C-alpha cells in the first residue's frame, strides 16, 4: 500500500516538473513560427522593395517626345500595343494611319504580323506628309516600289536602344540602314530622327521616326 502511494507521488512530481518545460517549448515554437515570415526574403519581393528591378523596368520604357501623343489606355496604348502583332498594333495608333494604309496596300499585313523578333522603323503621318502628294500617290500605286520602301524599314531582329548607338543593319529589303545616337536621341541614316523609341509589340520592337527611309 505504502509502495503504491510512493509511486503515485513520484509520478505526480515528475509531471509537475515537466509541464512548465513543455509549455515553454510550445511558447518558443509558436513565437518562432510567427517571426519567420517577417524575416524571409519573400516579403521584399512581394512589396517590390528591390531597387535594381525597378531600375530595369524604368530603363526599358518607351522614350522620345512623340510618346506623349500615344493613347494612355486601350488598344493604342503602350500596354495595348504590346499584346498585338506589329501591323495590328500600328493600326491602333492614330499617328501611324498612313503607314498602316501603305502596309495594307502592299499586302504586307500578314507578313509583318507573322514575323518573329523583328524591328520596325515606323514613319509617322507627318513623315509621309513630307513627301510631295503626287510622288506619294505614285508610290502607293506601285506595289513593287511600295513593298521595297516598306520592307526597307524592317530589320530581322529585335534591336535594343544600345544597339542603335552606332549600328549597321540589313533590312528585309536587303539594303542596309545605319543608326547613331545615345540616351534618348537617335537618328537613322543620318536623316530620320527617332521620336518615340523602344515601343514593344507582341513580335517586334518599334522605333517611330519622323522621316520616311528610302532604300539606297
């Protein structure tokens, strides 16, 4: 009888001693679990705290004075154009309506839309307006000549602004164009200025220019 009482008393004492330790361990474990997420690197990514990533985004944006005229929303905006192939994207930009009409006249819509990784130097409506109307009408009526001129504005690779600093590139027309400049100021063939550059479409990089390029 006395032996059983002694055994029960020993068990009770042991349980009483272990209980605080168990509670302390659970408390420490819970504290660590709550603290871990705040110290993890994932939070910086979720909050966009990474400065280098922000800088890359800024550097990759369209640039140039004519970019201000691009619609802020809709299919003709920069975000909208990025979702469409280049001929379709251009058709949604009011400043490129003459170019789009010329592309349709030459039957190049599908060619441009189906091409992969190209660069298009896209003349504005004002660029086409520099050509005397009689001469422009003559070109638009001559599909062969029109095709040569339009394909001279297309390079078979996506060009970055850095590549334009001192570049020479073969066009789809098989002629060569040269580019010069830096920062946000570039010219093509020493005569045509990039007025809105680094515009992205689904299959092309677009540099909107202020003068129509003529094959050499």
